[in-house]
């Protein structure tokens, strides 16, 4: 194997966002663009010396367009940069939680995930790369900042002249090592079994199997993305569900032309099935491009991700892996405080972190939290260091199986939520996204809100009812990591009202077109007679206040959000 050193010019836009570097495919296709970023990752890892002898890199993606090309390039660059082995998913495909699990199970040095997650794929869609460290979790900000700094000054990268590696057949291929020394191995694995085995150690598969055999109907939508093969192994082969329980389970390079984003807008086919009245299945779920997100639906019922996290925490002891209780919980700042109420009752700590899974890693490594979640359809536990879509689906099924075992009248998803709200009160919640707006207008909105920070506290906003809303405090959220002492500023604007209601404004860090402004709305409703009110109606006044404070319509000329969840 010969190593070539290629001269290159730096790009100035390779800043990793909330979850890795995401750009249009055509941006990644520019000469040296991918290589520069990959070398910047390796240079960051190598800063303190060589890659340790025998180091393995785990590698896989969600199967989107450009995945195969990128896999070959990264294998060649890993060889040139001193890795002894690359463990790659068959056909180059691995879900994000599967990569996290493989890194941990086989104690590999780290992993690269090729995905732009829920963003559209295909030639005209998005591509992305993320680096995960040896705990299985996304690289923390300290590392991603260094990667960005290196990408701005890079002058050369190293690549080995390997022949194209067959990534479609399981097994190992050995190549001669760097400049004739040692050897370099590419191992093609099928991670589905490893992942399904892990799930089987966490959940009561025989109880879920019984539930599914009892006439309980489920529908899982893989949205033409990575979870299809995992879902088939788990639900059909291991849990005995009929094949009709699955839809869109063939991964495709452009996700069937759709948006692999499991929410009420983009998972419309599943939503239609689940809201079909009496004939609807009892349980529905979907996951995103790289398999780390989940949407949970009941018969004619939508579970907000924030509520889902709270329900999982409240019922964790029904699941074998968490039967002994959970150490603590964490949620991203914009996620509703529903889980905080559960934590208070369980007398366990609850942490509030910035958006993005990378902030949960330290808390899990330190044993401070077991369950984590984000309002953006992400939930998981310390079994991996990523969010995990199928894990959340199995958790719900395990809860339903247990609750229905001991009850003669079936208990539905909607009933679980209603009794949860009865016990804890309801944190009514919604997120409004304004996608692809001009960056200047988006920044203008944020500046305009910040400029009001001095006068907002104690200001009262009129209400159509006899209620009025007074601002208690407002700030731009900063996070102090209690484990490593790091501080992250500018993580989203919070406007907190004296009755516990809240509006959060944040710019997305995963978009690739203009800016996406997210408005997160929350109000606490203790009165159970009002728990059935639709969230958009219950939050109507919060929405008006948000528009008034932000001048969003005037500044962006948008009259409606593009996505409401
Ligand atoms: C979004 C979500 C965030 C999530 C991130 C990655 O980020 O809001 O909660 O962690 O996507 O998820 P942003 O910056 O666009 O709001 V995934 O499934 O794209 O890896
Ligand atoms: Co994702």
C-alpha cells in the first residue's frame, strides 16, 4: 500500500453544526471537499500523537446518495492515517445508534457516521459526516471546534492507493500496511444482529411477543431509510409481528423521494393510517434517515416527544433494563418540562442541556443520568451514546405489554397519556418551524428579541381571556457542564412567564438552506378538564405573543410556519 500526500486548499465553511457537517451533495462533490474534512478530523485525533497501534474505525451511513463513494474514500484515508482496521457496515449502511453500539461493544477508537439524518437525500439533497468518540457518542464541542479550526488551514491530506473495497459481502479483506509495513484490514459486518441482540437484553421480548399475538396491531414506518432491515429482524423475525406491520422498509438513496423526518408533516402516510378512526392500528411509530429519531402514535393519537420522554421515565421500572430504577434524566433546553415533574416525583436529578445529543455524553459517562430526550423526536438511554429510534419504539411496546398483561380491559396509548397528565399535569407543547428563510432576516429576528431583554421582564401581555401573561425572565441560554466544566453560550433565547409558560427561539444548526427559525411553545395545564384541548388552541395566545415579540411575520414575510409539531 502506498500513501499519497495530496496538496489541497482549505474551505471556510466546514463548521460542524448541531450534529456533524451537513451540506448539499453538490458541495460535498467539490474536489477535495470531503477529503479536507476527513483529514481535519484525523488531524484533530492525531494531535496528541499517532493513532494507537491496532486502532479500529467504525464506519457506516444511512445509505443516502454519495454514501458509497464517501465510504471508499474514508477507508483509503483511514489506512493512510494509521488505522489498522476499518469496521464497515454491509453496503456501507449502519444506523446511528448501531454505530454507537458497535464502537462500545468492540471498543473501537471511534466512528464516522455518514448521514444528514432527517434532511432530504438524493443527488439534489443533503449529505453529512459526523465523528463519534470512543464512548460511542458524538464528539463534544471542544473536538468539533478543533476540527473546524484545522479545516480552515489545511494544506494537504493523506490517502492510500487501495483498490475499491467490496463492501457488499461480509468478511475481512487484508491489505499490506502503510509503505509495506504490517497490515490494514477492512471488515464488513452485519450490525443488525448485534443491535437486535442488544435490544433483546434490554426489553421483555416475550411479553411484547404476547402483546403482538393478542390482536394488538402496530405499524412501523422506516421512511425508506436505515431502520428497515433492523425493524424486519426485530419486529418480524424476533417478535412475530405480521409483515403488514412494517412499511417503507427498503432503504433507498433518496428515501423514496421523501423527507425522512418522522413528524406529523413528513410521515403523512403513517399519520393517515393512524388517524383512520376505529380501524386504525393500536400503535404506530416512525424513525428518521439514520434511525436515531422516533415518532410515537396511538390510535388516533399523537404523543409529543417531550411527553414520550416523561412517560418512559415514569414507567421505566416496567422494563427489565431499568427495573432497578433510573439514576437521573436529562433533556435539551427546548424540550418541555414534563420529564422534570416525573424526576421530582421520583426524587432523581434532572439536567437541562443545550440542543444536540453531544451534551448528554458526559452525564451518562458519569452515571448521572439514565434516560435522555429532546423535543425533536429523540429519546434514548445509557445503553448507547446516541438517540435511538427503535429503542424508543420497543420501550413503548414493553410498557404497553406490561400494562395490558395485568388489565382485563385493554389500555391504549391515549389512556396512558391521559392518566399521566392526570397524575402530573400537562405541559402543553408545540414547535413551529420557519424553514429556509433568508439568513439576514433570521438573524434580524434574533437580534430584535435580544434588544428587548432589558424591558421584557415584568411586561404583561394582554389575553383574550381573563388570563394575562407576565414575563418573569429572559436570557440567551448558557450551559455549564458539571462534569468537564466546559461552558456553551448562545444556545437559544428563553422567555419565561410567571405562570410557568415559556417561549424559546432558536436557529437550527442542521439546515443547509438559508436559516431555519424554531419557536418552541409551552404552557402548563394542571386542570384535567382542559387536557383534551388541542395544543394549537391551548397555545394560541403564546403563539401570538411569540409573533408580537419577534416581529417574525414582518421581518421574514412568512405568514405560516412550514412545519408544526
Ligand atoms: C435538530 C434538533 C436537535 C437534534 C439535531 C440532530 O437540530 O433540533 O434536537 O439533536 O437536529 O438530530 P437543529 O439544530 O436543527 O435544531 V438528527 O436526527 O438530525 O441527528
Ligand atoms: Co437522525
